[in-house]
């Protein structure tokens, strides 16, 4: 089960100077897992032990099903891609790293029911926004 979603577009960046803090913020999510079932405590579609063992920000993001593109010259994050299929606890991840994401960044998704939303990063926060539809 689950709710399928796909990435429509994104403008997402983070300076490499913030990688250590962002990695720590992701690791600090351990203990806040949203699911406790037969396989233990975990986030939806994420194995806690895997992101805890990550040694780099890109590795940790990958364990949350997000692949970041890194600039070859300065090592900054210059993009993001969704490697999963279904909506999970992505808001937990984005809220954790929001203070380190460049203001104005966003990730736009479309759900299986054709709904569209964006996770928008600004002033150290991540807010989910839905579009307004205007009919003339």
C-alpha cells in the first residue's frame, strides 16, 4: 500500500559548507521513527540503521530515497531527484535539513490522484504548499 508520487520539477540547492550540519540533522531523526511494526522502529520506506551509517550527506539522502546532484567544482548540492515510488516520511527529512537548504528552493511533486504540491524551503523552514487554481 501507500500513495504513489513522482517528481515534477525541483530547484534545490545547498552549500557544501552545511553538509556536516545537515548530515547530523538527518542522523538526529533516529529515535523519532513513525512506524513500529514487526521489523522494528523505522520511518516509512527508510531503514534507520542505513542513514545512521551514512558518512556523507549524499549517502544519507539516498537512504531516504532522494539523490542529490553535486556541483563538480565547488561540491555544492545543485539538484535533487526522487528515487522512490511512494510518499513516505519525506517531511521529517525536509524539516530536519531545512535550515541548511538555500532559501527559495522547492521540490514539486504529483500524486497518484493528480494532486500537485511543493515542499518550499525558506527562512530555515520547509512548508508544503498546494497550487491555487483560477478559472476565468
